[in-house]
């Protein structure tokens, strides 16, 4: 084999090794992120249900760590601002419903973007690694055949060694791509489940706050009626 062939094949294998390291780094990081998100969300929901009120404020040490806590904070900030506006102008009681829903949806989109960060690397590696390995194999076989032609022998002993070495690049490319594709699909499923939990919480929050507002408004109207 010539030096140019060795450089290209070695560079291909080195690139695939880097892709493999990056793949497993992303898998470990995103896997830990999913575990921590589940634990923190579960802890927040447990405390939230124990308080049984949508005015619940998380402990400062836990505030902002759980995804649901950040969605809750976005809703509470909008709700506090809406109450101030309602005290000034009573004709805004319909608009704050939309503002509250929009604030929580925007926070959910931010959480979704955080969860999907890094998954693009897995998708790219999963789709390109087999072709990079195939390129190394084709390049290696091309020069292996040239070596065979110069030696003037096509026996199995002469052909098997160089071509077998060249095929390793394709095998490594597939070995790198398979974990990346599996992990990518797994994380997408987990993210969809997590977003569904956040959507469910936001819907319950919005429904409860609207219900509480209507009850308070009804009580206030009856109070004015009796006073008259």
C-alpha cells in the first residue's frame, strides 16, 4: 500500500473514532439529563399536590431546577401581572387567560428546545457514519487491487489481507451509526412524553386559575347584590 492510501484510511478510522466518542458523550449526558428531569419533576409534582393549591411557591433551592417548576413560575408571574391589570381595568378579564396560556406555552417550547439540544449530533452521525466507513473501504480496496495487479497474483492469500483490512472501515462505520440512531429515537420518545407532562400541567393550571377567577367573580357579584 502507498502512503496516500494509509493516510486516507487512517483518517477515516480516526474520524469514526471521534464520532463514536462524541456519540457516547451525548448519550451519557442526555441520559443523565432525562433522569434528573424525571426526578425533579416528580419531586415538584409531589410537593405541589401536597399543597393542593396553584399558588404554591417552590423552595428557593428547588426553584428553577425542575422543568415543571419553570413552567409554573412563568404562569405565576403572568398571573400576578394580570391581577394588577385587573385591579386597574376590569374589562381585561378575558385577555389574561390568553396571556397566561401563551406564557406557559412559550416556556414549554424553551424546555423542548433544551431537551432536543445535542440530538442533532446523533442524527448526523447516525446518517453519515456508514457512508464515511464505506468511503474508507472503497479507497482501501482500490489501492489493494492496484497492489494485487502489480504483484501479478490474485490468489486468496494476496487478496484476503488488504481487502479484509479495508472492510474494517465499513464495519466500524456501522458500529458507530447504530448506537447513534437507537439513542436518537429513544431520546425523541422520552422528550415527547416529557412535553406531554408539561402540557398536561399547563392545561390543569390554566383550567384551575380560570375556575378560581370565575368563582371569585361570582362571589363578588353576590356580595354586591346583597349589599345593595
